[in-house]
C-alpha cells in the first residue's frame, strides 16, 4: 500500500542516501549524541527552517519554534526547552529569530481575529502597545510590520534573559549569550539586531543600545 505521504518518504530515502554517500559515518556519529552550541527560538513559519538557512547540518542547532517566536514566562514548552538546552546540553548561544512579513505579527497590526491563536498573539500585542509611538510614526503598513518583527525579537530576548534558567547559568559563571536576529523572506538574508547579552548586568544596556540603533535607522530593513 502506498502512503499518502509517499513523496515525503521517498524524499527522505534520497536525502539519507545522499548524506550517507557524502559521509558514511554521519548518522553513526550523530546517533551517539547531540552537542549543539546553539538554541534557536524562531517562528513556526515554514519558510524559516533553522539549520538550513544558516547552512548547518542536523546536530548543530537545538530548536524551539512557535507562532511569532514568542517567549512567554508561563509557556512550559519553551521554558523546558530553554532549561534542557542550558543545563543539559550547555549551549553557548540562544538566538531569538524573528522574520519580516511574519503573519502572526501582521494579525496583531490588523487586529484580525484568527481564533485561539489570538490569545497567544496577545504577547506580540503587548510589544506593539509598549512601542505604540514608534509604530504609529510609520506611515506604511509594511514598515510597521518590519519594525514590530524587529521589536518583538528584541523584547523576546529580554524575556529569555529574565528566565530563572538563564539567570542561574550566569550566576554560576556559565558561558551563555542571548541574541536577536530578524530574517528576510525576500532575499534569504539574516539581519543581526545588535542585541547581544552575556550577563545579567548587560541586559539593560544591550536592550537600550539595540533599541536606539534600531530607531536611528530611517526605515526598517526588510
Ligand atoms: Co512568523
């Protein structure tokens, strides 16, 4: 009997064979353990796959994705992923990756009702309210979208930094940095939002600096 997902299964066979041909020990080595240096917190959007767009093979990035790359302090899923990544895998970097043209962000700007997900997107709504004046000053909706995508990534970085797991890691001297990026669907390029936090005391200045730099840019850079 042929599976309705036969095209995917066939693709998997081709991929596995090609990987094996390239390096006969690839899966063997990977099966023993994972030791990724990075935790990626990104959007569920199908156009923003983690390892592929930074040109890394499986095994290099631990991944958490949800609609609009939100880090909510009540989300057991995301908190558990951060805890496992920091305490067990001991990743050295956590990257919050927003993307321009995010549908979740756009739904917030349009005040569109989509269903249950509206409750989740309230977190992005909070970011929009916090930066209301900045967004209101932009005349084009596409610019407002781009800016809110950037602001959301920066704000979610602060949420990561304020988790007990990350604060405890810094407290015991563990090497760990948290970063904000925003990805452009238009050309496949990543934008570094210049927010890099490597200690509790660095959070506030890094946030202010990144925000100032962002607001100095005449327009968002989709
Ligand atoms: Co998105």
